[in-house]
C-alpha cells in the first residue's frame, strides 16, 4: 500500500518521499481514507506509529491547495513540545502549498503568534491554555473552523485539560469534522468523543499494550541502588551501537542534577524540564534532534514531544507510576519500526509499582534483577565493552573563581581575628568606672592609663594592662617582677 493508493495528493506524496517516508503505517492506512471523506474518527495506536500524518494529511488536503486566509483547522495538543513537533510535521507536508501553520502555546511572547494569526494562518496547533487566552482576548476566532483534531487526548485528561477542551469545542461550529487520536483510550475520553463527535469510527491499529512497540523494544528491568545509578547510566552510555538516548526522571531537580553529573563525566547531555524557560527547552530539544547532544534528560511533561526516529536507548531513572506512562516513555525508542532498548531502574520502595506494570503489560518478570555497575549481566545485556568505567573525561579542575573568592574570605577572617581582641579588651577591662563601656570613647582613657601605670595589675603578671600591651603590639615596658 502506498500513499498514492490511499488518495493522497501528489505534492504531499513527493514531499514525504524526500524524507524517506514511502509507505504508510497501519494507523495511516486506516485513517487517511476515512479522514479524507469527512468521517469523524477515534484513532488509537502506539506512539511513534505515525498518528500525526494520520490526521495531518486529511486536514491539509481537505483545506485545498490555496485555502482562504483565516483559521480553518485547529489541532489541540497537551504540551508545548508536542505542539512544536506537530507543527514541524505539518509544515513538511504543506511545504508545496499556500497553507500557513502557527503554533500557539505558553512560555513565548504573544506578539509573534498574534502577528501570524493576523497574517491569515489557516492551521493552528496549540495548547488549551494559550488558545483560550487568545480567544478570550478576541485575537483568535474559531467560528470558521472546519477541521478539529485532539492529539494525545489521554495526556490532556491526565493534565486536567478536559474542561478547557469542552470550552474550545463550544466555540467551533457543530458541523466541523473532528478527529481524536491517542495511544490509550480511558473512559472520560470516550465520553468526550460521544458528546462532541458525530458517529465516530473507532480505529485501533494495534492493541494498546501489545504489538509493534513491544515487539521491537528490548525491555531490561533492574533493581539498582540509588547511589550507584549514575555510574550504571554512565556505563550504559558507552554501550556498543548506542545512539541518541533519553533519560526520564520523576522530578525537575533530579533532571538538572543528572545533566550536571553526566556533563562532568564527559558526556554531552541536555535537559528538558519545567524549571527551564521555553526558549531553553526548545534549544535543548533542537540540539538533541540535530545530534549536537546525544543524551537528553527529561521529565514526563516533555515525553509526548520527543519524536526522534534514531533514539536507541530509553532509561527510566525512576520507575513510572503506571503502565500507560511506561508505554509512553518506552515509546520514545523503537520508532518507525526500528529497534530500541528500554532500561528501567526500580528502587526498593517502588517494587509495588513494578508489580502493577508487570501484571498490566504481561512482562513475565515479577522480580527486577538486582544490578550494580560492576554486575557482569549489565555488560552482557547492553553490549558494554569490558573494563568500561563511568567517566570518559577527567574530573573538572577546581574553579579559579572559587580559590580567588576564598582568599578574600581568609583575609576577612584574619582581619576579624585582629579586631576581635580589641573589642574584648574593652569589655573585659577592670579599670575604673568605665569597666562596662564598649564604646570607642573609653578606649583612649584606658590606653593612657596603661601607658602611665605600666606596673598596674597583679604581681603574677596576669593583670589586664600587660595582656593589653602584648596583644596590641607585643612591645612596651614589661610588667615588674615579683
């Protein structure tokens, strides 16, 4: 089966061919003909199996070669990263048409997005929050939307976007053509589809928990000590044939720490997480796609936007909370029919989570393999050369700035030591009525008293005056002997 046989226009077929996309995936084979005919669709397939073109080609072709200015198609996605990825795929397919696509999502300035809308963009790809924001300001009109797509609808459910989705649906014409695509299909999503779609056809290209993704991905489950994980990861990154690698963490702080640790060990790692600005996240993603960085550390928020065909390894630094998240993480490798490896670390306190995932996905491995950085099976499982260590660059030399900043601190400390006795002298003096005074005005009389009465104090030399003379300069008349 070819794209031409599915009814795809020649200009789109030719553009896809330039990128080596010659044959459609199963989900595309089933959805493109129905989408071109205007049939509402619920499409369910694994991540990495071509859902974007499954809905993108029909909406592009239904708009025509030269669509009139104004928003006529709306694609709603859950994350910024996925918005960027979908936009890139649609821009490829429309590169020989007079169709303009604009990405609408938070974290970037309004001005550029508003200018593209005013310029007459026909296809909008965006996240719910920014879409509703611009619609509320009457800068985005959805009144003429003919094509509407919900992508990764299950993730929108997880992020609590369903009320926003309903508001977006309410602003579009009831006669629109609607397509919903997702890797999993929980009950609330099915209910949403029944409410806002017109007799949709439910297409399932593969079983959500079995099939293509499971068949071409090797899953390795290790029980690793938290203090040894960095060393294990560093050795995995030196495996034979290792290409681009994605490491998933549970928290933003962990992602930042692992990036710093791997870079210190000599690897070229970037990170995508919520503590970074949108510009930083986009730069990190672009560098990873371009091959300038071959390791990307990410939190689950970024998982849906990582669509890179040559990812060979996925490493779960911490086990996901549920089977669906595991599938989405592992789905970053083995894309487009290629093979991949997914390594998951299970902490002792997370064994119950692995038991749940093992039962749901039928891995047949109730107990993760206890693994250390020196374990022989780690080297054999991942084809790591014997003798590999977890560092490919020497440790960083101490920062010059650190030493230079330490010097003033030492000087300050020394000067503080010199000043301290003077303060104590004034508070400890036992001379006259000014004994309790700590002010600067009492110092001169005390010094004068010491100079005119060098023999004052006790006969054993422990008087306050001799102590004061020794600390100030170590010179002066000595105390009289007994």
